C-alpha cells in the first residue's frame, strides 16, 4: 500500500510574517508535482514542513497508508525524504555518503555495497566512490545529494530546487534519475523555477502564491 | 655542555630513559582519563540544549587556564594524610600525578570538543534527519563530523600535560626513581647547577612538543576542507 500525503490548512509565520496561510492540498500517491512560485513565496518552508523537519503553527501534515494515518515517528520518517537545496555532504568518501541512509537502517553490508554502487553508477559518480565527497564539484555534489536520498527507495521524495546551480549535464542526469523513480510509482514533489523541467517530468504544476497552493 | 647533553641522550642513559618513560606514562594515562570524561561532556554541551549550558561552557573555558600550582595544591590537600582521601595514601605517587594531570587536561579536552561539535555546519544535522536518522544517530553523525576537531582537542591537552611542572612537583614530590619526570627533573637539576642532564631532557621535551605540534597541525589541516561546502 503506498503512502499518501494530505496537507490540511497549514499556516506558518516567521517573526510575525505569514509565509504559509491556510495552505491545503491532497497529493495523490505515485504522481509528480512541480512546485513553482517566486523567491520567498514559501516553497522551501512548505517542503520542510511536509518532510517533518519543522512544525506548522496551525493545521496538520498527514500521511496515510490506505485509510490508516501514520504517526510522525521514525518508521514513517524513513519512508520520506527531502533533498535540501544545500546538500550538506558528510566529510567522508562519496561511497559512505551514498551508503548513509542504508547504514542507519541497519541493512546488511553486502546489500549496502550493491545498492550504493548501483545508485552511484546512475548519477555517474561510480568512478569517484573513494574520493572525499567534499572535494566534488557543485553539480556532482547535487547529484550525490539525490543519490543519497534515493538509495533507500523512499515512497515520497521532496526535492528543493535540485538543479538550481548545476550545468546541463548534471541536470540531465538528475532528471533521468527522477524519471526512473517516478516509473516505480513513487510520489515526487519538486520545487523548481523551470517550467520546461516540470513538463519534462510530466508533472502537475502547483503554484505557491500568498501562502497557498493552487493547481494549474 | 651541549656535547655532554647529547652524549647523555645518545648513550641511552638508564636514569634518563626511566624518567622519560614515566613522563609518557603519567601524561598518557591522564590524557586517557581526561578524554574518556571530556569528550562526552564536550559533545553533550555542544549537542543538547539544557539549563545552565552557557554556565557549564564558561566554566570549562575558565578552567582551561587553571594555574597548575593551584590544582597541585588542591590535590595535595585532598590526598594528604589529614585530607578527605588521605586514607588512600596516594600522595607522592605516580597516581597522584595522574590525578592532577587529569584535572588539568579535562577542561581542555571538554572545551575544545565543545567548540568542534558546535562548529559543525547545521546542515549536516538536517541532512542526517532527512535521510532517516534517529535522534541518537543524528547526534553521532554530528560528533563524527567533528572528529578532526576532537582529535585536535586531545592532542592540545597532551601538549599541556607534557609541559606541566607545577602541579606534579607538588603532588609527586620529585622522588628519584619513583615520581621524577622530565619537567621536574629539569627544574631540579637546573637548580643544582647540573645543566647537562637538564639540557638533555630539555632537548627531548622540545622534540616531543614539536612532534605533538606537527601532528596537531596535520590533523587540523585534514579537518579543514570541512568548511568548503
Ligand atoms: N528559518 C527562518 N527564519 C525566518 N524567516 C524565514 C525562515 N525560513 C524562511 N523564512 C522566510 O520565509 C519566507 C519564505 O522563504 P522560503 O520558504 O525559503 O521561500 P522560497 O523557497 O519559495 O524561496 C522568506 O521571506 C524567508 O525570509
Ligand atoms: Mg527555496
């Protein structure tokens, strides 16, 4: 049974400035959504709240498996992930970065090796497995950030402008990976400024204006 | 004079060798104890918010500069026959020296570990969380990210205890063949006008300090590209 996300009239303000204001939406499982909106419109805030990194002031973020609402605890948190705009790579090898999510889930060593190697190949970093991740270029870092999140096959993935500062080649690799992920009936919610990208990913377009979401 | 000093070093004089060995034993023992206590304390004050956290951190910072003779005096009073721990008869033993050195090293390890943990980019913690880390795994990830800084903290503390003389002179008593270490011997022999032995030990101590600093520098450089991304 796949995981479904429901946003129920959430509001959030920072220092008295409302960023989200009664925002609501029912995400369908297995679909791709592109979140667009001007800078500062609240896309990142929305994604952080959806990914359970922050609490809304009002309203609720709910995850359902069938009809059963899932408590906001580790088992649920391990089925969702957010790719942050600033990756925050660990000071360790590229391989160890890719393996992190598997390691903390207590997965067996040989399975970790196999899965991490496969995902690194998909983002064209297989040749740099042993290199320290902090020496990668910005495009490679971004690719590693996505590989690191997809390696444990989350059911819902939130991506915060994953191709904002990368060249065309990295962009292509990242979009290809997202498409593969889509094909496996996973939910993708991606903040982007690129409408062509939204089209290429065959996504529904959601616009964030005045703290609310509107389906275009 | 220098020739005689070098002769002492290269002829591996037995007495000299025993003094160096005891120095290393006492310092490393104290360093181990201080690290076992200091790394967790420093990490916790860096990771968790609790009441009096600011107070604890300021206290550790202040204690980093504790005058060794004052520590020596306090340990002396505690261990002396009429003191609260007098029954253990530890005064004028290597154990007493280890205790004094541990007290001196602990705030250095704890305070510098705290700085190292606080210095880890907050995005690391967020990243760990988004990848499914439990609160404990999140904390361990941050501490692991600070590992070079923590190693530097331990090495810095070693530098301090190796060079220390005031506290161990008071609680160890500088007894020949028992509690006599490099620094106390240098002090004593210089006093006696016996410069060759003092100088020989001085050269060795300097070499050890240099080594410690080279290693410290290397560790710090290794941790450096941490700040890049
Ligand atoms: N942690 C924070 N503290 C204070 N203000 C914040 C914080 N996070 C976001 N904001 C503010 O909320 C607004 C929305 O920011 P954000 O969600 O990053 O927008 P977007 O991602 O659409 O560019 C901005 O005005 C920003 O300054
Ligand atoms: Mg943003």
